[in-house]
């Protein structure tokens, strides 16, 4: 019997996003993290919601956001 897939949802605040290009850049980089299944970006609130097959490494998330040209708040 197959084990049910557990999805973990994490929400981060990202500084510096101001436009659709920002959303696309952050989404593309975060999707590259192993296990990530979906990424939602709330431009107005500066929040990035990540759905993954398990917990993602906060350092990997920060590195992906940095690669996109932004920074994780806090």
C-alpha cells in the first residue's frame, strides 16, 4: 500500500518585491528547491507560500530568494 503524501506549507516574508517580474523571479528560483511542489507569491503582502513534500531548509529558501535578487525578512 502506498504511503499518503504529506504536504508541508511554509510562509516567508520577502523584502524588495515590487512587480510581476519580482514574482516570476522568486517563483522560478524557489521551484528549483528539492521537494517544492508549488509556490504562491503575495506581492502586496510580500509573502511567499511554499508547498513541499516535506520541510524545506530555510537556508535553501534564503539562497533561492537571494539568487532571484531579494532577501528574506527577519
